[in-house]
C-alpha cells in the first residue's frame, strides 16, 4: 500500500474536531426549524400582512389610515386609555413584584415554594374567568364593594372605569412580573448589602446606590414585557366592559369583527402604531442599557 | 485593659452551637488572627463583631463602648470579604468613595482621601475601571481601600486571600501587613491557612468546634501546641500515640507526643550526638522535595516519622532504603492532649 506524505502526517486536533462540531451545529439548527416555522407563520407573516394592509388603500398605497387614526380624537383617546392603563399597571405591578420578589428571597424555602407554585397557578387565570372573579369580588355588587361601602371606605370606586381596569390589569401583571423578577434578584449578592451597611448605608441607601442600579436591566426588561402584556390585553377588558371602554385592542377587534362596519386596513394601521410604540420603548431600553455599566 | 473585649459571647442556630463563651481581648493596633478549620465558628464570630450577625449572649466592647447591639453602620468597623463584595455598578473610585459619601464627606476631601488610599494600595490608573475589569488581586485591593478610606476603628478581614492564587496571595498579605503596621490599625484576620496566620499575626487564636483552644504568639502556637488538635492543625507535626512514644523513646505518657519535623536530625548510625538528643535507628522509606526542604518519611520500629531537612545541595539527598539514625531533640518534644 502506498503511503502518501499527507496521510502519514498527524492530523491537527482542531481539524479532527471541526467536522463533528459543525455537524452538531447543523443538527442544533435543524431542531430549531419548527420554532422558526411557527414564528414565520404566526408572527412574521401576520406582522407583514398587518404592515402591508395598513398602507393599502382603494387606489393603491396610502398613509390615509394613519392620518385617520392620528387625526381622530376617538382613536387618540383609545391610545391614551391603553397607554395610561398599561403604564400605571406596569409601574405599580413592577413595584409590588420587586418588593415581593426581594422578600421572597428571604423567607424560608417552604413558604417560598408555596408562593411560587401559587403564582404559577394564578398566572394562568386570565381573560373571561378573571373578569368574572373581579366582578363578583369588586364589581358594583361585589362582596368587597358592599363591605367597604358599608364601612364607609369606598365612595366612588367603579370597576368598569379606568381605575377599575388599572386594578384588574395590575393584578394580572403580578404573576408575570414576579416570575420574571424573582430569578433576576439572584444577581444581587447579600454581601453587597453587608458591605454597604458597614460603610454607613441604610437599607434605602443600599437599594438606591447598589440594588436598583444592578437590577436596572432586569427591571427595564420586565417593565417592557409588562407594558406589552397590558397594551396587548383584550379578553379581560372586553369581558369586563363588554367593549364599552375605549382601548386600542377593543377598537382593533371592533374594526375586524364588528357588526357595524369592517375596516381591516384601519385596524392594521392601529396595530402598526401599537407595535411602533412598543418598539420605541424597547429601543429606549436598549439605549439606556448601552449607557450603563452593564454594557462594559 | 484591652481596646476590643469580647466576653462570654455565644451563638447558636437552632440546636447547633456555632461558638460558645468566647473570651477575647485585642490591644490597640494589634494584628490578631482567628485560625481554625471550616465550620469552627471563626467567620460567624467576625460577623458578630461587625454587627452582621446578632450574638445570643455575651458582650462586645470597643474602646470601652458596648457595641453588642449596635447597628453595623454605627460601629466604625471596616470589613474585607472573601469574595470582595465590590459594588459592580461602580468604578474603583466610586466603590472606594462610597463610605465617604454615606458619611456626607465634602467633595474635595473625598477626592483627596480616595486618591490617597488608591495610591496606598497601588491602584493608580485603575480609578475608572469597573470591578469586572480587574484581576482578583486588584479587586481585593479595592475592597481593602474601600474599608480603609473611612478610617475604621477596627479592620476585619474575612479570609481575604483565599480566592487568590498563591503568588498574589503572598504579595498581598505582605502589603496588608505593611499597611496595617503603618496605620497602626487594630485588625482581626480570619483564615484557615496556618502559614498566613503565622506570617501575619501578632497573636493567634486557634478555634475548634466553636471554642478558642489556644491563644498566643505565632512562635508559641507553632512550637508549643497546647492540644493534639492544634498540633495536627498547625502543620505536619509527628504525633506519637503513648504506646509509640514508649516503644520508641521509653517515655510514659498519657497524651500524644508532638514532635516538629524540623526538630529531628538525621545522622549516620554510631555517630556521637549531644546529650539532649534521643537516638533512634530508622530507615528512609520515601522523600519529597518541597523546594528548600526535603521531607523524609522514615520508619523507626514500625512508626513512621516525618523529618524536614534543609535542602542545601543535591548531594544531601539520602536515597530510599538508607539506614540512618534519627536524633530527636528532647527539648522540642511536647505532650499534648
């Protein structure tokens, strides 16, 4: 048998491992295929459809739908309501979950596991059942409403108003916020608080100078997800107000399935503006992160 | 009267006693080490001194003031943690300035003091770096600077060198000792490393199972271990059981006989020796080269002895199987219980 020079030379270790590693890479990529297909079919394609229809008029491409939305006090009110409710419920939800998650790290394991299991369960209670639960507890003739009225604690609270919706939205933000923030708090080293205390910092000074800045990316990320969660919410608000409260999602639904008139292109324009708003918030988040120490 | 006095201090977690009835006194400017194995309670004792853990019983006094129940913020104690505990969102300068900021120190004075301490710990040009951009040794220097800049009454060091590699550890411990001496700072150092304790300390408190088992200078602790535990913990002591001591040296003892490896000499059989040495016939079974020391494992009447011999030249090395006489210095033997 003829032995060539190249076949007798030792093969570099890198060359031996290169092929299987590339193969592994392709195999992993292949396993992602179903995910890509789903994303393509149910996220990117509808997005493309929405963008395309938002600029589609009777006589070709137009920005008329955007002009109509931005020039209409009714649609602007829908944005105002959606943004206010989402913003307030996200901020309040974030604060409550931050305090809750920080406390949860300090309680004993049994209680911690119980609370996490309960939160996991309640995170699945949304939509119509959640609206019904709120109606029987804090609705016009809800148990707590009657009790608080009797005690004189409640005067003009109305579940079907903006403040009622903020309460409802805040509630369904809590499980999501807690599930997102709880693992993020592991980034905090207990020794930082001890070191800060020995340097004269009280509890608040520690959180202000160390805890919150360290958690900033997680807090901002959670805030954006809560905001998106609230802005996109539809079923709960619709079930509670029967579509009588002016929200962007309620407007979009009425334009694509309304029995008065159908205007899918206008609905698409509303959707694009909603997505643009969220994208803007995400961009600001990224910009802030790039300026922080986390980016270094 | 001591500058720092700990009396009758005890701590339990449920039914587990962490430490009990600790009595300890520190002179002003002294460098004291709490030395012991993991879980002996030394770090918890340090935390009680810092106010980070509440003691169950006892009292801690600093300069005559009872600080037992005082908040950490009000104790005037600086601490350096094993894993640095630097604030990751702050630069080196900001980390160091944190304590001064909390004290509401004027900006000009703060800048001056930060610059001074940065120079002391040799971190110039690193002021604007974040902790994750520094090496382990540099991070620990920042932690030290952060603790020093507020001019604490006592400096606590909780195994500050154990996360560092050997070379950095050696150089940093010399710097710590140098800075401590220059500032005359009362310092409590916690370690499980005997070498560190012996190198750095004015006094060592050896702890085991929540109790101080021996207290003394490095020299005393090393050459006169009070108990079998201290002898074992302080290094490669030869510890002979009473039967071995009787068989080898004809001694009637109740406790173990502790003999330091370097106090045993190697000799040729039949050679004369000073009167205070006890000669024992032995055979070399093994040797280890420890740099400037050759450690022989010799067997004498069924008992293995360790002998440390200065490695002067390669010709000194005695091969395995060599018949020798070992000369044990009677003055260096200690009975321990």
